[in-house]
C-alpha cells in the first residue's frame, strides 16, 4: 500500500492540470496568462520577429510611428517603424521586442536562482529547527529589513554593475523572502503523518526534504515565484532607469525610459512604448499569480 506522500506525488500531474483548467476558466487570470505567454514567445523568438537589430540606426531620428500615420493618411508610404524611432534613429519596436529577452534573461533567470536557493535554505532550516533555524532566520530578517532597491544599490555599489553582479543582487534580495515563505510551510508540513512515516522507515534527510516535503510546498512556491518575478522586472527596470546594470545601446526597458525623458515633449512614443511594456508584463504576471493563489486556496 502506497504511503500518502507517494499518492500525493502520483496526483501531482493531475493537480497541475487542475490548476491550468482553473486559470482558463477565470477571465482575468486567463488574460494575464496569455499575455505572459505572448511576452515569453517574444523573448524566445525575438530575433526572428524584430525587423531590425537593437543597434541599427536610421537617418530619420525621432520619426513618429509611421503605421499610425498611414492609417490617418492613406498616401503615407511604408510602415517601417511601427513604434517610431528614438533620438539615435533606432527602431523602438525592435528594441522593445528584443528588450523582452533582456527582461526574461535578467529578471527571469535571477528570480529562478533566488527561488532555488531560497527554497533549499527554507527546507533545511524549517526541517532542522533549533539553533540553526533561529540563527539563519534572524539573518534572513536582517536582509528583509532594507528596501529591495536600496539593498540592490548598496550591493551593486560594492560589487560593480556588471551583469553577474546583477544576478547576485537578485539572489541576495529575493532568496531570503522565498526562504521565509518555504520555512513557514515546512514547519507545518513536517508534523504530518507521511513525514513521520518516512523518518520511521529510516529515509535520508535529502529524501524527506525533496521527495516528501517539497511536493507539498510547490503550490505556495509557484505563487511566490511569480510574485518575485514581477518585482524582479521592476527592480531590473528601476536599476536600468538609474543607469545601473545596463548600458547603451542595450535594449533595457528601464534604460530606454530614462533616455526618452529628455525627448518626451517632442517624441512621446520613445517613452510610452517601453513603459507600456513594463506595465503590461507586470500586470500580466500579477493577474496570473492571483489566479494561481486563488486556486491554491480553493484546493486547500
């Protein structure tokens, strides 16, 4: 007879399918999920979709979106720059698309590493308890005491604003938050019968943590990971806006918004499209996360 943890592991694919069906049945989470998948496709196939390289320049700088002009004036020739060009004649449409890769590569990969490290720390200290839990939990609290952007600026000031430093900053900023969430779940799960049964069978700590406890933590972890990703987007964009972690001509959305401020009165499209991309992706991730959170609460 299979023990409860095995049964839970067996039903995990069906639980995932139930989650996807729940997202599809709810309109706003569905919109957020579809928008997120659209941005993900842009990140994967951006070089095939973008008509220009991110640093290609046109002689006609600050050209308005010509597709909109063509709708207003049927005699307008061509539709070469749907989002117009910036002050250097670079195609804003291509840079926004290619900037999606930058977001998923920096915020996405950085958040993923933070979730993996934070999950491991939370599992270990939550299961072990005692002095180890007290010391590490207080250390994590010390990181959480500082605002994320301020902590990132302090760390980047010490490490330098190279790309590897930005990954390290995302890990240091968000891993403690993930670890606290995982720890709180582990403290409750480790008292359940299937964990005690695994201990009585003489299973190793590694087996108990990652085979028995982790599957029960995954629903809350998915919600937390999606929230961290949305905050990661804002953090990467904010640092890019401040000129940290991204340098011209990198198609970083925050950097594009920063460069466009000077020209907003005469070329508002330079700022509106990258800012709109940031807002749309963050809202999409939050809608998707909210749908997952409600499904998790309903299943519990």
